[in-house]
């Protein structure tokens, strides 16, 4: 999918655009099922504890509470195998090059935009919990990412433009980071703008500054030879 350097002279990153939907998402998923079950369980148990119930009604209440507990356990199991499905759709394509940012039919030249920010997050199918803290897996919600939380944001003529896009694989994510570094090398973006996406430590920032100088020197020697 993404292809940051098909041609050495024309590096390019491509990805599918994700457009979030507005309104309320009424679709049932493991998270809604789990927390809805918790709320009903606590509410019914609290009300029942304050009432003097007959034996038959008490039996029905207990049966209902155990059923809700089973529903919560099912939701936990479902979430551990569920793929995330964000409320929105994949439509169009973002293209990022050293010349411009293209969002579907809109083209933005780097000379016309500023305050560029990247957000780089999970890829398609990546686990949304840490193996070092697996108990969090039982809190509900999808286990695997749809990979559509990454974004590029910038200002154009005073207006903010933001586009979410899908990262499809580990190599696709590497291509994006490589593109971001090239954009920094060519002064299209600065480190403060890319920090969220590059997740740099102080030492890495210094190394990247040195790499930029070395890269530009190498480019200059190619043109002069």
C-alpha cells in the first residue's frame, strides 16, 4: 500500500484516508456489552437489596443477576478476540511527498502550509494491550486495532486541516517515519511538529540533527560531482 520511495528522486507516502462519522454509534461491541452489563448488574442488585421480595421474585432476580454476570464474561471473551471497527469509513487517499500533501482532490503545497503535526499510532491488526499487563485485556473493548488513529494535521490559510489515515503493516509505518525524517531534512517540518509522531528522546533528537547535516552534505556532493 504505502510506498515512500518508489523512486529515489520522488519519495512518496500513500495511505487510505479514514473519515470519522458524526453522531452516536449505536452498534454493539464487547465494550458496550460489558459496561452495560455492569451497570445493569449493580443497579438491579442495589434496588433488590432495598426491597422485601417474595421468594419467587427473589429467585427471578438472582437468575437475572447470574445471567448478567454470564453476559459480562462473554463480553470479556469476545473483546479478547474482537477486531476494532471505528465509527466511520475508509475513503480516498492521502499522499505525502517533498512537494505537497494531497488529500483526495485537494493539493496543499508545503510553501502554503504551516504548523504541521503527525500522530503515529497502532497499525492494522496490532494488539491494543501490552503483554506485560495482560489483565487489562479483561476490561472490555476490541483487542486488535483497525489502524486508523494515525493522522496528519496542518494549517492552510488560517484553517486547520486534519486527516486520519490507515497504517496497514509494520513496513507501512516504517515508510511513514522515513518520510517524516525526509521532511525534516528538507525543512518541510521541524522537530517540535513531529515529536508526537517520532516519539523522540533528547539523544535521538541530537542524532537526527546530525543525520540531517550529513544527509544534506551527501546530497550537495552528488549535485556538485
